[in-house]
């Protein structure tokens, strides 16, 4: 009887308040973060403003290695190792191989890789990453599997997480955002004279033409978030019966909202110092709700920071036919060492050295 006496407007606000107060009680729709203070954000179509729940952790200080340290990603305490000396040497290096000049290094590159595929890292080290001190391979898995390579090359950021890439248990976001956090805290903020202006993330099956990348990111057109980007509105894959959707399946419990924010695809994207000062410096990486799709996860950070993505069609995801880097900066899904070297030949005129 009471409901009948209320106006439609009154009913709307009653049900709206019930929704906001009760959203935390439903597993399929986690509570919005405490920092959400605008009604527009509360009613957003994306999940960018949801925060994670704190995860209890034990302080395992050092874990017995001089390079060990910790960062927090989506409320999870991440143990990692990176060669301290390599960080210092990187900030002192000059970008001669890519720029043809002695200009100071301005980009740090993180390459997602797996402990069980060292041949891909060798391929990168032999081609577009040859003799570069600003490239770090981001690897998880058992420390024993990677320790020898870590000591030999000094170019690995190891995170103490199992290498899992199955839909919602994927470690990709933890690896990517650990890279962003470590480089922001240890280099951009930690070394005043570093001169680093961008972090660039790519995969070990991508070819990157560095000269074009440097030229693009040094221009005013790249913005603060650059890559192969969409304008938003992409929807989470909810159907496990369709094979191509099953790989990227996202449940309502993981992401309740109907749309993703604009994001740049994982083949290769760059974040400016300004973006990182917000995403990492203001604590968004540490408290945003976990999204296993790493490219979407960075898009969520961009929306929280008010950063607009800049699309560049010279980032190629797939290719068929002739191997060429003409009108390209990045080519993803490069199949094996031979193809990596052919892409390198197209870009530079040489196949690259053989690293044993």
C-alpha cells in the first residue's frame, strides 16, 4: 500500500539507494570503492572505479636475495626481483642504436615473457632489442627456472607468481602492473636524473621498430596513453560455449559492468610519466579491483586518471602475406625467430646477430 502512494521519482531514488547500499552483499556485483564520490562514477557503465578488498599478507622481508622487493597490485602484495645495477646502468645509457645520437634514454620497455620460452627472449635480444639496456623481460614461475638467465643477462624483472594464463586466473595484469609500479617507484621517482618520460609494454612475440617508437613518443601527438586503442564500449565475453569467447571469458563476479572503458591492446602500448604519476603515484594500481585482461586493466587506470587513449594504426596485431615493417611501428604475433629476423631485416636491412 505504501509503494502505491509514492511517486515514480520517489520510487526511483528508493530503489537506487537500495542498489548502492546492497551491491556489496552480492558476490556478482562487488562494492564500489570508497573513493568514488561522484554520482556519475557510481552509475558508470564500466568497472574502472571499483576497488579491491585488502588481502592479508605476511611480511617475508627480503626472501634471502639482495634484489628482492615488493609492490602492491590490486591489494595483492607482490614479491619481485630486478637487478639493481641494471637500473642504474640503464639511466646512464645513451639511446644511440635507435636514435643515431647520444641522447639520454627516455623510454623503459617491458616485454611480457614466460619462463619456459627462453628462445623468444633470445630472438628479441638478437634483433630489435640488441644491446639495449632499457629492455626488461617480465617473467613469473619458479625462481630456479630463471635464475641462471637472470644472472647472465641482467634484463629480467621476475615476479614470484605462477605463470597462469587461463581467463580469470591470468597473471598478465600482475606482471604488467608490477612493471609499471617498479619502474615508476625505482626509476622515474627514485632516480631524479633518470630522464625517463614513458614506459612501454609489449610481448615477446612482437617486433618493435624502435626508431619510429622514439620519434612517435617524443612528439606531442602521442598523448599520455598510446597504442592500438579503441573508443570504449567493448563488452566482456560472457559465453563459455563459443570457443573464441571462452579464452577471454569474464564472469559477473570479476567484472559486473556491461562495458569496458577505452583501452589500448596488449601488442604494445605506452604510458607517459604524467599518467604513471596518477596511476601508480596516486595509488590506483594498488587499490583498483583486479581485471585479468591486462590491456583492459590499464584502460581502467586511464579512466580513473582522466587520461584519453591515442590510437595509432601503425600498431599491427595480425598480418598475412609479405613480411614488412613499412608503415608499422609494432607487429604482433610474429611466429618464431626466422620471422622476427625477417621483420628486423625489413626495418633495418640486417637480420641481426646470432646469440648463443
